[in-house]
C-alpha cells in the first residue's frame, strides 16, 4: 500500500506541475512564434540595414541628374607691393574679400548617369529579395522547431497515458494479492513495468524541454520554461495540400526570393556593361558662376564695401566638353570585366534554379515517403491496439501471463510513438513544400 500511495502521489505531483506550467505559461501559436523570430532576428536587422544602404545609393543616383550649387567666400591679405586702382604697383599693404556662387549640370555623359540609376535600382531590389529569403528561412526554421515541440508534447501525453494505465493495473492486482486470490509475484513485473514507464516519462519531459529551449532560442525568447505551443488548425488538413514537385517548381519560379535576387543581380551586371561603355563617349557640361569682391589698400582712398561689391560683380556661363582619346585601355578592360561579371551572374542564376529544383524534388520525395510511413503507422496502430486488447482479455481470463500482456503493451507504445513521429514528419514535409512555392 505504501508503494501504491507513492505512485499516486508521484502522478499527482507530475500532473499538478504540468497544469501549473500550462496555466502560467505563455501559449504561442505558430504564427506568433514566426512573428517573434522575424521581429527579433539580428540577421534580418543587418539585411534591413543593407537594404536601406542600397535605397540611399539609388536615391543618390537619381539626384546626380540635378545641377549642383555652391557658394564660396574668401579673405586674403597682401604685404609689400600691391596693384592699386590706377593699375600701378605701390608698396602698401592690402586686403581682399571675395564672394562667389556657381552651378553646374551634366548635359551628356554617354547615358552613364541613366544607366547608373538602373544599376542601383536593380541592386536595391536584390537587397529586398535577400531580405525576403532570410525571412523565408526563419519561417522554415521556426516551423521545424515548432513541430518538434508538438511531437514531444504528444510523446509526453502518450507516456502519461501508459503510466496511468499501468498504475490502474497495479492497483487492481494489488487488491487481488491482498485478498489472497493472486500470488505476490504477480506484482513484481507490474512494478518493474511502472518503473520503466516512469523513466520513459522523464525522458520525454527532458526531450520536450530541450525542444522548447531550441524554439525559444530561435524566436529570441528568454523565458523558455513557461513557453507552450498549440497545434495549428490549418495543419490538421495538411494532407489535402500535397502537390507535385512540378507545380511547386513552376510556382517557385515566379515567387521565390532567391531567384528574384539572382535576376536583379543579372540585370545590374548587364547595366554595368553599358556604364563601362559610356566612358567611350564625350562628356558635355554646363556651368555658370557669379562673383564679386572688395579691395582695401592701406593709405589709398577706397570705395565703400557696398559700392565695390556692385562694381566688381561679374557673371559667366560656359560649356565644357571632354573627349576621351586614350586612357591606357582602362575603358576597354572595364568593359571586358563587366561582360565577365554578366556571365558569372548568369551562371549564378542557373545554379540557383538548379539548386531550387533539387530542393523541391527532394522535399516532394520526402513528403511522399512521409505520407506512406504515416499510412503504414496508422494501420500498424490499429492492429497493435487490437493485439493489446486481445492480450488484455486473455490476461484477465488467466490464459496469458503478465509478460505477454506487457509485451503487447510495449509494442503498442512503440507503435503510437512511431505514429506521432510519422504524423509530425508528414506535417513538416507539407509545410516545407508550402514554403518553397
């Protein structure tokens, strides 16, 4: 009876602890976990900084089309001979104050600035696609960790159910032994089975804690001990969403961010060839400047500051044409290097498509295998339950030993565990295919 009380007390403690943890814990859905990971990810923050930098480069490329405007002011002092108003030199000290404002704009540069805008835009879009790729990877990692937690939660529940069942059998047999209807030896195997199932429960609890820790680390949550998750309703109907690898690949070609990023980088490389070729063309620019000054000579009558700034005011407008003739083959080599970069970008894009197709085909085959395993596990679970029910009936009728009963029970427990693993593996494979679309 002491053993019976100890077992009951242990179960009550375990159930009470589990209830308190669930009641006080933070229950999160899959979407909440994904949102938390996306919000807290440092990789996303770094990529957002890179994207912002690319946006600034694109804005600057467009701003380069505008004219510039600069103002200047200067003050100088001369000692010794100075030029005075009558255009003669005299040994006097003098000072000069100057002011100016100027503006310039490029009228033609071989379309270099226009191509530069196109290149910077492509790089900006590639940075945005890279950010989407990181977000997709995080969604996949969170989904894997989330399903792992669900698996171990179900394993723990299975272990608790088996422990409760064994405890009930132990109580029934202990009552019969006390009444003298069964020998005491009948209890030994039951107690050994109970100890094994308590050990299995401890093992599943440890696995669950480690899975929760892994999930909490991915979503950047510090308090993992109070974390709990729920099974998403949309995962229950996941079996109806199994589609072929060809459909997934065709959809991925239109939407996958890594393909978009590779395409944008190829476009940028193509435009860089035009930028390099633009150096063969002349550059024509327009400039305008307005300036004035004030002169002060010691010992010589000087007009007032306002009078001199009006009298010395001058303006000029001019065109400047620069024609490239020979620059030691720098332009030619830049064009060649740009073409090589284009070929490299094409190869990278083809490699990205090939790798994506391989990933999708592997994911589809894994989903097919997981589906077959799940169907087999379901059939095995039904058969094992019937076998255990039959063994239990024989045991109650005295036609089977306790060893036969718990051999059937151990087989059922293993099959239930395999069914759980098959179910969550299949759910995971379906989710992977959905994320690859």
